[in-house]
C-alpha cells in the first residue's frame, strides 16, 4: 500500500520537485521506484521523461574520484520557515517560504524546498549512505542548484525528529505541527564539498542542475531511518554514468 501513488501526489510532487514545470497541464506520467514504473523504465514512460534515458549528465552518480580544486565558498542565508511536512508519495518534503538563499561564489540561488531519500542516491567510492537530503534552489535565471547532505546512522537527530513527528503517513497529505524549522540546523560544514553538473534524480530528469554535496554526513538514528522507510519505502534512483563530467572536490 505504501507504494500506491495517487495522481494528486504525482502532480503535487512534480510541481514542487521540478519548479520550472509547476503549472504544466496534466501533471506527469505515473512513476515510482519498482516494477514497470521504476527507474530503469522512466525514460520510456513519457516523451517528457526522455532525458532519463537519453541524458548524458544524469544524477545520481558514484563519486569514485575527484579533481582537487580551489572551490568557491558556499554561504547559506536560510531563515526559519513554518514546519509543514509534505508526503508527496516519492519523498518527505518541507517547502520553504521565500527569502532564504545560498551563495556559491557570486551566484545566488533561492531555496525552494528540501526533501529526503533513503538510501542515499549519490554514492562515495561505491558506498551509499543511509539517507540523503536535497535542498533545491533556483536562481533568477532559472538555473537549479541542489545542495546535498548525506545522513549516516548514529545518534538520533533532534532537528530531523521535528520533521519526522509531523510526517504524514499518506501520499498527498501535508501535516503541520505549528512550529518552525531552520534547515541550517541540518547542515554539516559547507567548507568541504564535491561539485559537478547533473540532473534531477526524478522524472523528467532535467539536466544542467548544479550539484554540491557536503563531504561530511550528519547523523540519523536507526529508528529514524526505519520510520522513513515504513512510510515512503526506498526512494533512490540507481547511480548513472559519469561520462565526460569532472567532479571537483576540496
Ligand atoms: Zn531529491
């Protein structure tokens, strides 16, 4: 039942995950993480999803090697936002009120939402982490930037628990505790990160997404991972070929 995806969830999910498609008529074709609707077949489900099959800069990837580079500093300017937790049928997501942004060098990206995957989608030297958080941003010129943070099993994460306590059990539902959250409290150091060009990890797999992945994971408890999996199930796209891309790190 947890994999049952209602149309509302798909429309809501795609609208939020892929802001440039928000408002597109009819939503998208049904997709998921197993069977006919699973990742290996996403590119065949709809002409709109062809990048999932034909793209050459797809995400996620395995970071097996990186080129040492002087990286632009990442600076985050995130405010607190009302805690409304959305179960979009594919992930657990918190939409962010306008006014929060990050700077990568001189480039400004406005924070739209953050959401979670389990296990992690990107890997490091062939290994997945227990979870991965994606902070989705958009620049004024339309460019999308994702700031990703790995979660590794250890201590219970108190900030994460605030979200988990409001996690809707049903797809398409939003739940609010009345409190607020600042996603800054879920970041590790922004000084060390990997940087590369990729795509959305969900249909329509749109490319030219600027990826930055923090090298240090944050903590999540075994019970917190189990809770997520019991509600959403595994929601990680398999790693895609790196092809000619360069992964920079510091
Ligand atoms: Zn994601």
